[in-house]
């Protein structure tokens, strides 16, 4: 059933939608690491990107979060997740759970122990039903800050692309080197795109719950947008998981 309330301005509604869907994608990526990769590769993950897990309830709260993020991030854009060897994670679990709200210079010793970082990208396409070939998408404005972070910590950065029904992965270096930089007329923003392939699929995602949320903008118009939750991993690509394992092994 759709929920309904009045929202001040479409711009505020737009960021709410992006953050809500993005948070679902981050949870999918985190769960894949803590369920599938933990069992097969003996690694786990923790949220690291400052805004992780926080869905602002207003434009004012969004601005406050952004201001705090700028204060905390000193070494470039924080990737959303950090992946650690399970043994190290067990010894430092409490500290690693608190990474999100602590400044970069304070958590740097813990960050340096990570095997890899993950930047989570979201797409509302169904990979199984799309009529076109889909791609990894990384915003151009995020690339240099992510590379600055990568240069600081010497840790590989992975891109986890979350579709409605699939989870994919690639190295950000590959996306930049082999992808194309395009400027989308709808957003006006430059974006790196890198086509998916059979070797990039980590798993299918089933049983995603979709709720239609109804908002009323400042002009009185009704706006409907999706709210996602749940998701279960099936049809695991063991070859891609082994490939990911080789990347993580290099960081041990």
C-alpha cells in the first residue's frame, strides 16, 4: 500500500529517493560480503562511507550530514564498504563497526588493514529483462576523489553494481581504463560506463520487495517512487567469486 505525505519541493524528494534506493543497494552489498564471501573466502565487510545507512528525513538533515561528511573526509571520497580478513575483523569488530562516524585521520590505522574497498552503484534496471546491454556506472565527479583515497591507502577499490535482480563487480581501475565517459543530457553529469559481461556477475538477487511510495510536492502534484527492501542471493557465480578472492588475497 502506498504511503502519502506532503513533501517540500521535488529537489528534496529527488535526493530522498536516491538515498533510499542507494541505502538498499549498500545493504545488499554488505549482506553479500557477510553471508556469501564470509563462507567462501573467510572475509567480511563494514560500512565506511560516511553517509552509509542514514536516510535523511528532510533537506535540512541532508545538508547537515553533508557538512559533517566534509569535516570527516580528509583523504578523498570514502568508498561505501571496507572488506577485511575475518580473523582481523573478529579482533577489532567494535572499532570497525564505528568507522562511519570517526574522522579519516583517526581511523587510518584500521583502514590500512582492509583487503579492499567497495563503491556501491545502483541501477533500477532488471538485468534479466533489459532490452539493452547494461553497464557499470560511476559518476565522473566521484572518480578523482576515489582515486585520491586509493592512492593514500594503497588498497584496491571495487565497484559493486547492484541491479534489481543481479549483483556485479569490477575493479574501478578497469571501469576507468576500459569504460567510456559520457555526459547524460537528463542529469548533465559525466559518467563512466563499462559494459557488464558473464564474468562480472557475482549472483542473482531474488525476492526483492517493492513498495510504491506516494508523495505530494509543493505544487500539490502526486509523485510516486519505489522503495526497495529484502533480497536473497541465488545462482552464485563461483568463478567470479574466485576471481574476487584472488584480488583480496593480494591484499593479505
